[in-house]
């Protein structure tokens, strides 16, 4: 096969998987009322400001009632009405959603965003959609453009895994319902986690290939640089990736750095940009210490409470939707944990010692980062503020290590079917919560007599959700990018 044919087939496969993941994100977007994502009003306003050249805005003094990173941004005040929308159901899990069209609301203050000091890059994809305007249509468009970017990163991860015959099962294991939820709302967390998944997929694939494949290296550089630039904490995840790569085969890594000059240049540039933003903008209020009762100062106490909270945070990563008021069914959590356990066990029993040590380091990094996060929250806010999404960029690297040994097998289609059924289950759980509120024994009451209905209506929404999951199954089950290199070095399919 010629290189031109190879490239054409690669991009065709990428497009197919991109469409498959976007179909799943579409299912989520259909069942979620506007601004149901945690901090989505603030993210929407920040996104609109960023693409209009307002990267930070006018600072607001840190206080208990405002975020450490809040600012007023000089854009159409109608965008600020997004802050008025979700409070009719946020914090009230038993209350169904409500519709408050932005066009019907009157601004009560200049547009304020609690994400004002956050780095702008993670808000750009959603910001593109806001050019439609400060309206419900603009809010939905922001979700769509953000979802397209996240789906592209997940497709890049899939293509990287399958180019040498790897399985997509590890990818489906970490692309949990929670990850897809975050990728379907206006949130930089979705882009951050998707970039981490792409980076870890490329890293473990590069380790398996001895850092010899340029496509894999480029995929790693692009996704890792995005992860660093999207949020300063991304540098921690990329540093752990670098440590894992050095432990497994430092000679191959050094050779790749010397051969592929763009690898250190791109990551170094992203680090400089992220560090400069952190020092000059992000940490401007970090010298403020709020007066909060019950602040914990003992590191041992912070560590103990943090580690005890780790199972809950893993459950949030698997899926806790809306403003953390709709947890995934317990059986879904068990199913994903069981899949992760099987993948990790298979990995550590089939790889050599250095790779086992690298996987241990990656596993240890998660709890350590959790303790560091909560220590910082205690110092600033006097609370334990770490969430599952904050740990996900590190945690996804553990099951994805299965890329070192897991190849396409007969069980893949079956496992993919199970994963998609679990996703569909969680979509319906979220739809039920917003249609009639959580709780109650009538599991199907939201279909017959919903108190809130999605824009397409309940019946058509259920049909589209089903079709989206079936389409995703067909898009993801095919041997995407199943390219193998012959002993002569030719690329074959």
C-alpha cells in the first residue's frame, strides 16, 4: 500500500470514529437542560469572552460568596443572564428541570464569570459556538462545538491505539459516562480529560513501539501540549507521563527527543505559556486567606480524609451528572471498576518489570495529587474541594496501560456492546432526573408523564438516543486504522 493510500485510509477511519463519539455526545446533549453542567453558566460566559478578545476581565475581590477566579467581562450583558438560569433545579435533585430562555431574562449586573482567571485555551471550542449570540441557540451551539473538539481527541486516541492492532477496549474503559457528560457541556474539563486520554493512549503506544512511530509521537505531542496549555494542573499529568516513559525505556525516549525536535520544543513552549499565565494571572488571589471555621491544617488529617474520599471520587469520574446530584447507578460503577481491574491485572502479568514499575508510579501519582489538591483547597478556602474530574487526567493513564499488551480479540465487540449499554443507561438516568426529579419508585414515569421534556419531545428524544448508540457501535466496532507493518517495513492493512 502506498503512503498516499495509507494517509487517506487513516483520515477516513479517524472521521468515522469521530462521528461515532460525537453521536454519543449528541445523546447527552439532547437530554440535558441548558446549563445543567457544573459551572456551565460561568464557562459559557468565559467562552464568549475569550473568542471576543476578553481573556481575563475586571478582577473581583476573593470572598466566600465569589470564586477566587471571578471577573467581570466586557461583553454583551445578555450573556450574563446565563447565571440566572439553572438555580430553579440546581441543588434540588428531586426537582425537575425548568426552561428559562436567555432572551426572556433581564441582566442584573455586568457579565460575570467565576472562571475569569482560568487559561483561555480550554474555552475556545465552546466559544466558537457563542458567535450565534447570547441566546439558547448560542448556548446549544457552544455545546456542539465543544463536543466536536472532545470527540476529535477521543478519535485521535482510538486511531493511535489501532494503528498497530491495539484494542479499543481500554479507551472505552476510560471514556466513562462521566467523561462523555463533561465532553457534552460547555466545560474546559471535558477538553482537558479528552486530551489526557489521547496523550496517555499515544504514550503507552509509543512505549510499546520503542518511540519509533512518528504518527504516535505527533499525537502525543499535540494532546500533551494541549493538556498543559488548557490548565496549569495539566503539567502534573504530563510530568507523570514523562516519568513513566523514562522508567520503561529512557534510551528510546532520549533518542526520540533528539530525533523528533518538535517534541521538546512543543512541550517546552506549552509549559512556558502555562507557567507564565499561572504566575501573572491565575494565582493573583492566592495570597488571600479566607476566614473559614473548621479549616484543617494537619497534613496527615488532610491525607487521611482525602484517601478515604478516593472511592467517591472514582465514582464521580465514572459518572456523577449535572451539579453532582445524579450519580451513576451502582451497578454501572461496579462494571467499570471490574473492567479496569481486569485490564490492569492482564497488563501487569504480561509486561516486563520496568513497565510494571512505571504503572505503579502512575497509580501512586493519583492519590498523591489528590492530597496536594485538598491541601491547597484547605489553605485557600478551608474545604475539601477535589472532584473526580480533577483526578481523571491522571487516573485514565492506569487502565490505558493495557495498550502495552491488549490486542484486538474476539471479545472486543461484546465488551463494546456492554460499555455502550452502560452509557445508554446513564443517559436515561440523567433524563429521568431532569424530567421528573430523582427518587420515587415509578422508573418509567418520566416517559409517560414528564414534568419537563427535552426540546425534541420525550418520544423523539428516546428514538434519537437509541439510534445514536447503535450508530456509535457500528462506527467503533470496525477495525479502525488496523494497520500493521510487515517485516519489510511496508504498511499493510
